[in-house]
């Protein structure tokens, strides 16, 4: 459709286009795919509205009277709002920190020529392979020695470094995509190098910044292994641990687990929908120009 | 769904190099957010002085402190016997290369390594093939249908892992699974209590479905976004040449999005190879340890048995393997870097 | 050192703002709580979720705080998921919880690490002599006492009275009668399960092995070795297989996945099952919520002969004190109070006999026909898993006993599967 740019208006296009077998297959396929992808999500959501005895049944229950009991259970736990605050603090803190630090680094890598540049690119690439899950023990011992257990700032910093390599990588591609002539033009107009960056490059980076924030947000928001090991005090825990607390040895409250999961997914979804247009484009623009 | 796509998955990578090379004369796309006559890429070689070092210093420093240092500590731990006792008493017991020799001489370890590599390869191939196909489909859909499908993909992406693993376990549950119900309803016999986790292989297939389901949205949505940056005139040109859809893909889409494919594949390999929660939570690495991948093995042998030294050694070996596998990628990407 | 480096990164401003957000809840609690200025002390107690009724716990702490002005008891409920890692790391820290609840099969594993305080000198104040002898074993290692028993429980057979009546079956006293009854149940209602017995209920198997006069693992010199390939274990496993043939439960799952009490039994179609007190309670609750009424009867797991009920695993918890605790004396006093006769009597009453208290004389007199009555009847044949530090390693996933059971139920020879499992047990049990 996008290829048919010669057609003057969409209306005409539609009327002119016969309902071909291909078009039907295309839309049908898309519909089936949408169902396949959304079904587990739907199942999570519908389970969160079911009473316990209708969640696991021999024949699945599709029609039921929704109950909000599970949401009450999920949000009614002690310290719920502390978890929310902690999760938001570490996630947003880590993402912002990563953006600032990565912006500087990726500008240098993409725009400046200096000795060791290639080595830094290699380091950033390798850093993405860091096995964080198995480094938990080492990280635990370091935190224990430095009295940094149960510390929200420490957790923020760890998440920051977790998302940093990807952020540098993506932003670097994005900065490289900004024509150098624009910058030059600005400098000819009397801008300093810093001003040129602020006034010319930075605005063009908005999509890239957004896409990397989204990725960082998902990573930090979902992190589990570190927090489980490092922050034993309930006051310093986050929502990821809250998610699992409805599964106990005395039977799992599946309804509450699913209600909690639904609530847990909401911020990601909101951030996603909010950033969606620009973010998705940004991610690729970064990658494509990589 | 998976069965159908398998064909494309295996066909894709095999065909890729030859065709892409043959068509490399395709005109470069006019990329970049602004229209410029000259190729927009390029870096001016400025006498930059200390500025670049100042700019990269914060990033390097923080990675040194919070990534390199723990990693070094991890290497040190891998030369120790660090069981529960040493851990609690904070004793240091050096055992040299014992953890490594024990692992490398363990047949189970190598079984798990091979399994992990094959599992990752199949998984990533499927993810890339299906993701690309859906990305292409998104590009050709009408506005409404495109919104429906991308929303569905986004929902799948946003679902927390804890929830998605639980839901997948339910869907394939022996007694109350929706899948068994579906098979019964469709009239298949033998699905009254079919056990989808009967063998390690069948368990891994379910994990694979979960991972593909969870990873495809990232590839598909980015693929679609990438496609929108390709000018429509390129398609037009290809069409006028009478190229088929298949050929258009290899002649126009692939060369233009080569970096995208390279980096996405790179990331997916890392993510899938390191996937732990999905594999472990599905069936605890069972039955009879048949669905253990490397991270699960590390967890069970190391953390589960309180052999933290062994766990550290496994993680180091994992990194070494990843770097070996990825060195090909590093070279490719660094080469691109030079051309930049 | 780290702090300096962080400052050097040049993001100090960022740090401050983050720290400000976090400090309103975190900074002055926990870490310094035990030795805060002004003489006020906090005693931190870790108990597992579901172990202690809230009202009982509050009463204990009120009594304790009345005796020790300026001391506050902070109870933190823990979930079982991932508890071993959590306890291990906590014991390695400078300010661990002062008192912790430990599963009785895992206590020896912690005792050997030096992470638990030696309580051998406090036997008199803790009331050692009055403790239930069956429950004491798991608290001791190499002649030293590392914890106080708290409570224990064992499994009984829970049955649906209506189904038994319809089939004309009465609670059996011997294994032969048991199988006979299952046959009748199956004949009377072929669509139902005469018994729900998933393939990996390994505590049930342990009881059957003990009935044969053997054990899961035996001591051989100063080493332990797995014993699942022994003739006794083979015949126990074969009896398990016979029982399981009356069930359509998954062969590769235990009773908790899916949770039999809340996810299986309330749906109906099960005439009997083997469970603990809280499971029976959970099933009754879940049925109530689904608009059904439970009519359960209970009987001890039948033994080989009518004079003695079958052996059962005496699962339970102990209370220990961390070696690094800054408040050891206070912790000991709290322990003596909570696990002493007065409060254990209250505990037994509060749990209505569903859990056995550590002292026989504190026992609650169970009502006739109750779960507690059936449980008390078989608790005399209660046993624990081998008391050795390495046992905790055997139990952790993937549990070789579970894999062994699944294999046999799927048709593999019990001796052969037992040999494979023994190999894994041998590897794990002798490690600390």
C-alpha cells in the first residue's frame, strides 16, 4: 500500500483495489497472529478477574462474573506503596542516569576521532554480554563488604550499568545518523561545539532517547535476581518481589498473582504507548545506521 | 504456527549471503532524517584533545566499578571452594583450577553446552524469521489491521516474565491446560491428560514457543520501523524490474537493513543464551534434568547446591563461549565501524 | 571505597536525590536497629509465612516486651520460595536476624556452617528435657544443640465420607485393607479417583520405606550413601506404584504443583488423598468459596499390620539463633519464652491441634473425628529424614528421589532407577 504513492486519495485506492485472495489472506493472517500473541495476555487478565475456583478448570471458563477481589488482595499487602515508590525510583533513576552518561559517551564515539575509540566500541559490545544473573554472588559480596546491602541507590547504580551499554550503542547509531553538515552549519553561524550539540543534535535525538528509555525501563522494571539477593529488607524491595509473594507453600493465590502481574505490566504498557510512535522508529534508526 | 514458519526459518539464512552479495549494486538509500545531497554519515577528523576522553570517562568508570570489578571478583571466586560453610564463615579456600577441571571433565556439562547451543540457534533462527515476516506483514497491512497487530505485539512484550511463564505452564498443564482442552474440542483423541512436559525435548519445545512468543515483538516492531525508512521508490524500482516479493526482499530490504539484522541477531543470541527464568520456571530443568540449559545448570549445580565457586566457574566458561561465538560478530560490527 | 568512586563518576547530584527518595523508609531501620542510640533494641525474628497465628505471635511479643522494657520485637514473615539462599546470605551478614525459623530437614545443613549459635549450654532454660523426643533429633549435630524444636506435623489420609459410604468402605487399618478399599471405590465410581496421589510425593514414599525398616540413606562408616536401590526401598516403591495406579494424578509432579488442596480436591472427583492439616483446611475453605461443602474424614496412613499405623514423615520447624546476632542473650530469652510450655500450649490451642507442639504435655486434646486426632494417632511413628548436613543438598531441586519415583511409575525397574538415584544422592549427601 505504501508503494502506491501515485494514487491520489486513499478512498480511490480502496475502491480501485479488488478484494483479492492475497488481501484476504494477509488480513486473516494478521488477525490470527494478533490472537496468538494476545491470548496469553488475555488469559492473565481474565484470570485476574476470576474467583480462585474458576482459574484452573478441566474445561476453561470463558464466561464468568468478574470480581475485583484479587486486585484488593494484591494491592492490600503491607508496604505495597513502598514497593511502588522503590520500583519507580530505581527504574527512573537508572534510566535517566544511563541517558546522561550514554549521551556523552556516544557523542564521542560517533563524532570524534581519538585513540582507543575502537576499543571502547568493543567494550560496549562485550558489556552487553555481561552475565548479570550469575554475577549476583560477586555483587552480593561487594555490597556486603561496603555496607551497601538493602540500599536503593546501590540498586539504582547496578541497573544503570545494566542498561548503559545498550543505551550507548543505540544512541551512538542515532548521533551518527545526524548529518555532520548540520553541526558544521551551526558552528559557522557562531555556535560553539557545545552549543551546536545542544541546539542541533539534541533535538534530533529525541526519538533515540525515547527508544532507549523504553528498553532500559523494561530491563530495570523486571529485574529480579539482584534485588532478591541484595535487598532482604522488605522496606527496600521492589514490585518484582511483590509479584511472587502470592505463591507460597500453602497454595498459590493465582488470582492475586495474575492481578499483580496485570498491574505490574501497566506502567510498561503506558510508557510503551506513550513513546511508541517515536520510540520504535528511534530504535531502528539507531540500529539501521549502526 | 511454528511448523509453518520453520520452512522460512531454515531457508532464510542459507540463502542470505549469496543473494545479498549478488545484489549489492542496489543504490544506497537516502537515509537520515533530513534531506542532504551528500552521504550524511562521516566524522570529521578533528584534533579533539582530551574532550573525547572526558566524555567517555563517566561511562567507562561506571562500567569499571560496577561491571568489570564484580566480573573480576567472579573470576577470583571461580578459583575457590565457596560452599555454604565458607560463605557464612567468610573463609577463603583456594582450590586452583579444581572447579574448572571438574566441570570440563563432566559429561553432563558438555551435554548441557551442546543443548544450549542448539537451543539458542533454533530459537534465534525462528525469532528472526518470524519477526521479519511479521515486520514485512505489518508494512503491507492497512492502517487498522496494523494497529491491531502492533497492539497485540506490544501487549505480549509488556507482559512480565513471571506472569508469562505461569500462563504458559497453565496453557500446557496436564490436567487443566487450555491446549489439551483445545485438542479435545477439535476432536483429537488422547488429549484427555496429555503431558506436554513428558520429555526434556518436549519441555524445551514449550520453552521455545514461550521465548519466540516473547521475543518476536521486539524484532517485528523494529523491523517494521526499519522498513518505513526505506524509500518507496526502491520498491517501485524493484517492481518495475518485475522482481517477485522474495527477490524484492533480498534485493531491497535485506541490504538496506543489514545492520538491523546483524545487531538484532546479536542481541537475540545473547538474550536467548542467557535466558534463565523461562527455562527454569517451566519445569525446573526436568524431567530428569533433560531441559537444563547452561544458565539453569549453573543455577542448579552452583547456587542450588550452594557451590558458589562452581557457579562462578560456569559463568566464566559461559562468557568465554559467548565471546568465542560472537567474535565473528565483533569483527563484522567493527568493520562496519571503520566504514562509518 | 565504592562511595568515593561513585562520586568520581560525577553523578553525585543524582545520587543525592535518589538517596533522598530511599531514605524515608530505609536508612535508620534494620542495620543499626539492634544497637541504636538510647538503649532501645530491636530483636528481629524471621518466621515463615503461615507458621504462627498472628494473635499468638503478638501475645508472645507483648509478654516479652513487658519483661524487657526498651526492646522491640520485629517479626518478619518469609516466604518459602528461595528461603535457603536468603537464610544463607543472611547468616553471613553482620546484622543477621536474631531468631530464625528453619525447616527441620535443613537445620543440620546450617548447623555445620557455624552460622547458628550453639545452644548446648542453655538446655535447662529452654526446657530440653520435656521436648518430644522424635522432634529433638533434627536440632542436634555431633552432640551439640543448635536450635529448639517448634512444631511438627505429619500426613494422614483425608477422605470424602460420602464416597466411602457409597462404596461401602470404612477406614482401613492395614495396607491390604487399604488396597481392598481402593478397589471398591474404583468399582463404585470408575470416573472418580479412588486416591489422588501424584508421582512425586516423596515424603509418602519415605514413610513406606521406614515401614520396611530401612531408610532413604544409610550411614556407611563415616560416609552416607543413598539406599533407594535396596530391596526394602524397592518393595516400598512398588507399593507406592500400586497405590498410584488408583490415581490419574500426574506422574511427574508433587502434591504442590498444582496444589492438591486448593486446585484439585475442591473440583471433586477424588475419594481420598494424603495431606497435612493446613491442606485439609485449605481444601475446606476453597470448597466453601466455590459454594460446596466438604465432608471429610481422616485416618492414619495404614501400616503393614493393624497394631501399628504406617510410618510418617514428621515435618516441622525449629527455631535457631544466628551466631552473628548482636542480641544473643535476648534472643535466647525470646526463644525460651516462645518455645516454652506456656506459649506452646497456647500455640497448640491456637492451631487447634493441626500442628504438634514441641512438648507432649502442651498438646491440645483433639476433637473426635478431627484431622488432629488422626494425626496424633500416627505421630508416634513419626520420623525425620537422615540427620546430616548434606541432606539439605539432596532435597534441593532437582530432587533425585522425585526423578526416581517418576521413572518407576513410568515403568522403569525400581532397582535400576534406584541405583541411578543413589549415585546422585551419594554425590550430594557427603558434601557440606
